[in-house]
C-alpha cells in the first residue's frame, strides 16, 4: 500500500502517526479527510490550471496535497503542527515532489511575507479546520488579492450561514459580508462524519468561493463595519445598533436614513438583503467614507 493510500484510511493514519511519534491534536481541529472521491471532488471544483500556485491550509498528512501538486506549478502547504509539517516535507521529498513548499505557520497569524519565496497564491484549497473556517476565508478575501478561487470543506452549519438569506435563523453578519465579497456555491452538502478521521460530531459540506475583484458599490471596509454593527445585538433594531457604534453617526441621521430606505424605523439587520445593506451604506455617507 502506498503512502497516499495509507493516509486515506483510519488504520493507515494510525500507523503513520505511530511511526512518526505523532498524535492528533484537538485544538487544531485535525479531522483528516479519508474519502478519495470527496478529495477528488474538492480538487475538481477548484478548477486548477498548470500555472497555478495553490495555498493549502492545514494539509495534515497530505490527503489533498499530492493530488494537487500533480496538476499545478506550486503547492504552498501551510501547516501549524510541527510534526505534520515534518512528515509532509519528508514524504514530498521521498515521492519526488519538488513543487511542494511546506510552510510551518499558523495561517491566521501569517501574512504574505510568511510565504515569501514560496510564491503568491492564486487558489486556496483546504479541508478547513473547524476552528478557523470562517476566519480563514475572510482573511483570504481581504489579504490575498491574487486568489481567484477558494474550495474546501467546512461544517455544514457554516456552509448554511455563508449562504443564508434574510429572515433565516442563521442569517448573520458573516452571511452578508461574505456574499458581498464573493460568489458562493455549495456543491456538496450533508457529508457524513464517516468521511473523516477521527469522526467529527457534525456533518460537513464542500464550499466554493470566487472573490469579487475590482470596484465595489461601496467601500468594503465600511460595508463590513456597517454589517457587523448592524448585527451586533439581535435584541436591538438597526437604528439602535448603528447609533451606539463606532460609526459616529447621529441617531437622528441614522433614523432618517433607515426610514427613507426601508419605510420602517424598527427594521432589524436580519431583515435586510445584501442589496439593502449596499443602499444603507450609500445613504449613510459616513464622515470617513
């Protein structure tokens, strides 16, 4: 059995861990993908090209890494676990993959300079660790301007939040902001925990995001501030949330804008669509817009 076949089975993973004196760490959300069909699906949805530089976040033992490396120019494997990084680097060398660059780092604390010398990512692929999924995707969209596609697995609940519509229970600031910043698709839902080792306690989904580039209707940073503030307290309506915030806009002005835009001063953030938030941002005309 080859190394790649071994790391796609629970028994094989256990053996590799024992051989390298490693253990799975719960704090890193290490639920390793073991279904080769799902791995192939993720890579296919990423739409890879031969000249791509792929950033893989949390590669683990390499269930996706080596298949990606066969199709692209460079893979930057960003792994926070020192032991996993060591094994991945060693196996890449043994298997003859000269285009895999293993970077030992916490992605959430890293920046482009951390990857200096490995290349500038054009695509991101990840079996996103459950503890960092949303934060990682926001970071990619905001700080990696050349990335044109993001594909990977997240908790089913996170996928639902990302695509939720106004009025839904899980509609939130995250829904609004990510939908403003990217086109989002969920090609595979309700993936059983049996597709991972160890088995997580939740179902998963495959998500694909295409960041929007170029001109935005309103400044993304201001849009983010308004959306996040609007959802800051679900017990309050939009006027009260926006008036007690860092926006520095007089409550009478906020009330007038909300009334003009939505004909109801009592409207709440969860009632507004992305287009509504765009309208709101345009009409607020903040002092720092």
